[in-house]
């Protein structure tokens, strides 16, 4: 499979390189569906300019990325296009290896269950053959690299691509069984945008399952490993945050990054649910509804962890999808990450009744986003209600897709 994957990487890099040199690059750089106030490249450039002048990049209200990110580009700003292309390639390879490992584990479990005659006769059609599993990792890499959402995000130089790479590497290290690297990468992902905190539960469930430790609050082995993994995660997060303070010399980044994510002060339109609602909100209700909206991302972790405790990898997929839908500043790059996992459950597609409808909804909304934006902002023949209506429909399609698959997992 090395040759097809290499060919795929070459094709993906070529597409991105051509678009970087085209006139479309400047247009994509401005699209609100592709970039947000958190990850826009223009804001990174502004932050770098302030840093070069000896001024804190967080002194204004422009830059909202983390200190490690700005110091990374401080040394690599001249090679930004290469960095983003390599990052997409790294993400695809990590996803490829993750699903390859996952399929090996699934096949091993299937083999043992078949030998012990644990499957009822009517469930045998759900089993996957080695031939079916063989091409799934390549399909996952292809779904990520050739997804228009991923390509647009890369060409816009959105730092969302770097966050996706961290999450993909976290998934790979988790499925490989490395609790240390998994905890460190999860801490780094949380440091970048807070919301990956919800991936702690599925990662923990996977390691407990791998080590044959039952999820039992009365068992000392359960608490020992949980505290061990939590210590790695929290300790790594403290070290990374301390390193940021050492680089910057102040704690200004905490309100500018995490306060910005939680309080949602910038109501620039995007594909999320926050901007329109809070633009129309009376100020004295704002705090209450901010809490309600933000709790959405974290609230589903506990019930989903209980429901899907036997399927931690699918739970990771569900949590990434929930983050991309309910985070305060989502972009199409966030959507592309969880969509890449869809081939991993392709054996369930024949049982889904509304998959064609959901696909059509997502495609139609993707095409209508720029149309309605033009009618609203440039032509003046529409208003924000039109754009938000398509946003709601797009998010409905996103919610419906993972739920359809979860019924059969």
C-alpha cells in the first residue's frame, strides 16, 4: 500500500501547489467558511509583525492563536506554504496508520469471536473480510487529502490544519497503545483549542479495554490507570502552558486565546451556530446563553461514553464531530477531519436509510454558502437570515450523519 499512498500524497501536494500559485488563493484566504478569527493567516501575520516590533501579539484584539504557534511561524513564516502542505500529508499518513491498526484489532477480535461461536447467525453479514479492510486506510487518507474542505483550508493557510495534525497523531498514538505520547498529544491539542479535552474519555476507555481493565469504580486497577493517564495529561498541559509563559513573559495569552474561545466576542459570520444568535441577543442574557452553548460540546461526553464504552474508536469519531459542530468558531477544516473517518464504517452504509438525503444536504449547503454570502454582503438582495438558514441546515446534516451510523455500531 506504500505506492498508492505515495501517489495520493503527490497528487494532493500538486493540487495544493497549483492553487497556491493561482488567483484563487487570495479569494480563499478571505472566505468565512474556511478561516475564523482564531485561525486566519492574516491574523497570524499581524501577530508576527507585533512580535518583531517587540510588542506582545496579544496587546490588541487581532491575534488569538497560542504562543507556541506564533513562535513556530516566527522561524518558518517564509516556508508557510510548505509547512501547511507537509502538515496535511502528515495528518493523512497518521490517519492511514491509525485505521490500519484499528482494522487489525477488529479483525483479531472477529477471528476470536468466530472461533468461539459468539456471533448470532443474523449478524454475520456485518463482519468484515480482510479484503474489505485492506483498502479502508487508503480510502481514509484519500477522504482527507482530496476533500475540498481540506484543500481550501490548506490553501487559506488556516492553522486548523495544524490542530488536525495534532489530533490525528494523538489518535495514532492511542491506537498504538502509547499512553505517554497519547497524553502529551492530547494535552497539546487541548492547549490549542480547549475542546479536545472531551477526547480524554474515549482515549481512557480504549486503554482500559486494551489492558483488560474493567470500568468498575470499585476496582483499584481502574483508578490506578485512570490517575496515571490523567497525571500524564495534566502534567503535560501544565508544562506546555509554563513553556508558553516562558516564551512570552506574561499570561496575556490566556484571556486572549481561551477567554476569546469561551466568551465569543467576535461575531464574524461562520459555519457555526454562535454568531447569529449572539448578534441578536440582549446583553443581559448573554452570559447565560454563552454557558448553555458552550456546555453543549462537553455535555454529550458522559452519556456517549456510557453508551459507546465498548467502541472507544467510534466514540473518538463522535466527539470530533460534536466539536466541529458546537465549537464557537468552526471552519470547514474541522468538518474535514471527522469526515475522513467515514470509510472506516463503510460496511454499515447499506443499513442507512437517509444517507443520500444527508449527502445532498451537505453538498447543497456547501455550494450555497458562497452564493448567499455574495447576495447578502455584495448584492444586498439578501440578509443574514438567509446565510444563517443554510448554516443551520448544514449543521443539521452534520448531526444527522454520525447519528445514523451510531445506530448500527
